[in-house]
C-alpha cells in the first residue's frame, strides 16, 4: 500500500471516524438522557392526573350512590315504575320533579333516564337531550356488562358504544339499581355528565396554554374518548394513527414516535379505575420533541455545525498541507529510485522554504557526493586495470623471447644457418608487433604474429604437428588485443601434444556471433580433465601439464589461459572472454569471443 493511501486511511480512521463517533454518540446520549428525564417527570405528572381523574369520577359516583342507594330517592321511583306496564305510559305519574331534586341537583349532571324492569322510562334533563328506549338499551352489549357489575357504575366516554346513539359530547354513567334492604333489582339509570373538571385537570398541567402538551383519554382499544385540544381526535383510533408498535397496557410506557407528521414523545398511563366503573381508561400524553429538547436542541445543532466545520477544516488541512508533504516525499522516493537505477544526475527541485528544503538539499548533496565518489572509483579502477594489463603484457614479452631463443639456440648448435636465419626473421616480425606501442591491433596483424610463431615452432618441432588458419577476409580489419591468440596455440603445442605418438593438428577459424567475433582454436591433443575445467570456470588459474610450467630460470615458463581471459575481460567487459570444451585423449576447443569493432 502506498504512503498516500496509508496516510489517508489513518486520517479517516484516527481523525474523521472518531469525530463522527463522538458527534453521533454525544447527540444520541443527550437525546436518550433528555428523553429519560422527561419520561420520569411525565410519569409523575400522569400519576397526578390519574389521581385527579379518580377524584372526579369518585365524586360523581358518590353523588349517584347517595341518591340511588343510601337515600333511595331513585330506588323508590323505580319501585313505583315497576308497578306499571310499558304499554300504559299515559297513566304514569310524573317523577321529573323528584329526579331534579335528587340527581340533577349535582351540576355536572345534565340529564337522567330511569328504566324499570317492566320497560317503563322516566327522564329529566337540563338541556335538550335525546334518550334511548329500554329496548335499545337491552339489545346493547352494555346492558349485560352493567348487570355483571352488579351496582357498580359503568362509565362511557364520548363516541363510545355508538349503537346506543348517545350524545358524542358528554360522558355517561350507566348503573344497575337495587333495593337497599332486599337487594332486589329495580332497574337501570343512565346519567349524562359534562365533566369540566376533567378538562380543568389537564389544563392545570399545561403551563403554556395547551400548546406544549396534549392530553387524551382512550380505552384499551385505542379509541380516544377525550381530547383536551378542542376534542379534535375524539372518536378516532389513536393507535392506528401511529405506524410504530406501541404497548399502552403497561404500568407506564413512553416512546418517541412520529405523530401527525412531527416527532413526539407519547406516554401511556393506565388509570386502574375498575372500582369506579372505568376499567379500561388510559391517559395519553403527547409532547412535541421540539418542546422536550428546547434549548438543548439548539445547542446540539450548533455542536453539529461546529463538528461539521472541524471536519471540513481537517479535510482541507489533509488535502492542502499533508498532501503537499506526501507529494514531496513521493517525489523524493521517485528520485531515489532513479538514483538506484544509476541515474546520478537526478536532482530534487527546491520550491519551498521549510524543512522540506533542508531534506531536498541534503538529498541533492548526497547524490552529488555519490556521483563524485563513483567517478573517483571508476578512475581508480581504470588505473588499476591499466596497471594489471601492463603487468600481463610484461609477462607475455619475456615468454615469447624465452621460447624462441631456446629454439634458435638448438638450431645454432646443429649448425643449421638457413633455419636460424628464417627463425630470426620470424622472430623480428613477432618482436615488431610485440613492441608496438598500441594495445590493440587488427586481426590481420595478429595472424601475422601467429603465423611467425607457428613457423618458428615448425622449425623446432619438425613433423610433429600441422596447422590450418581459416579467417574470413571481411573480419581481418576488426580489432583484437595483441598477443591474444599466440598463448592458445603455444599451449596446444607444448602441452596438448606432449608425449603423443601421432601427428598433432591445430585448426584456427572464426565466425560472427551477434555483435561479436568468435575465434576457435581446436587441437587433437591430450585434452583436459573435468577437474581442470571446473577450476578454470571458477576463475582459478590452472596449474597442470596443459598450462604453462613452473618458474624456469627465474621466469614463468609461459602465459596462462586465465591471464588471457583476464586481459579480455578487463578490456571489453564480462560479456567477452574465453570458453573451453575438452575431452581427454580426444582434444580441446578454445572459443575466444571479442567485440566486433574497429578500435585503435
């Protein structure tokens, strides 16, 4: 992974991600904390509301109990009505005045309807009210529920039990009335009430005129029977208006939901008014989230904006400052790779005036110093190679003279003047080339030197060997290090043909190979062992019968093949040199590879 990607990943992981986590965590924690504290306060408020509602219903039940049971005004009326049949309503006495003096004396009660067991109905009202018949009451499921309560009132909220066709604005109390002493069932009563105290109770806990909180009362099915905001939702199912799943039947349950296209906290508190006849009433509180968070929401918004600005600043810092440094480092790395490939002329351009300038100057100074050191090493190496070459050439020259003079000496002892003259003439040609002041000569002149040597050796080893030279004419003008081929032929004669009982044969030929010239020297001598070949390939100078012998009279007996290979390598490079292929008692082939060019 590149440095840029590593820095970018570290920037995202260690800066951007922690900032986002911190912002989101702070926001979520504050929201949860606010909601938790608000729920605690709401629970206390709703318990107080529940106590007030209990008080309102309890007061209404007490008044109804007083006139229906303790002071049996209503019971006496029903007992009298039971003596009449429902089809003799024209003969019924009028009990409206008695009802007004009893139940209607309680201001929340607006109307009263009494139903005897025989179906006779007696009513009294302070407003224009429509009363249901006994048959309607009896056919309703409410009738059996009231009978099961056995005297405990059943409260019906607005728009509950629409089959009774009651007024949708008021609360109703339906109860079974029995005789106080005989517990005989006398009939039922329906009381219509306007519970302003209920509305006042909710308003008491609204400090900003009903705008911050909304209180409702619903039954267990979710039907709203009271809404303190202009009765807007009365008769509607609250649970169906909220998409989230709610659990309103818990002792206290609160959840943030979307209600009427706005986020709200909705809380449920079951009233537990079974003893008062309202067994399934649940108080509901709806509070806008904006009201709950208040100034905290504004603070969190500013914090979010601040974190956003910090993130933007961090990103700008990363792409402007950090990226510039990374680009500079990558530029340095690219320059270092060029230097690694050998381009010592590479330099880093200096444009800034900070610490990167010091780094760039240091790099440029280091590369310049390396360049100078390399040039110095090259110069020293060239001097060393030249000295080695001069030493090798100094070794070659005495070697030629030693062997040739030895041959002339033998002929002179034998009084062969003509042969001595020819050998001296050939020796003169060889010395003329040997003392030539240039390192390289043409292949043509090298062959003149080689033939002079071979002719001298023919005088010395008469009828011991023969030779062939086949070099293409177009290769003769290319350059070669002087005194390159003669050592190979000398080793063939003196060591390859040593102690053989057959005619020795030397064959010299050449051919082009790619951009070089390969010169082959073949003989049918005694060959080399595998050990000798291995030692040569590991650049060890051979010390065998095939190589030159040990020191004779204070001088080396000859020039080793390793020395010739060194001369070629020093002059032309490691691509060039000699290769040996040999087999014992079969012969040896030496391949000498030199570059194809016209030099000095």
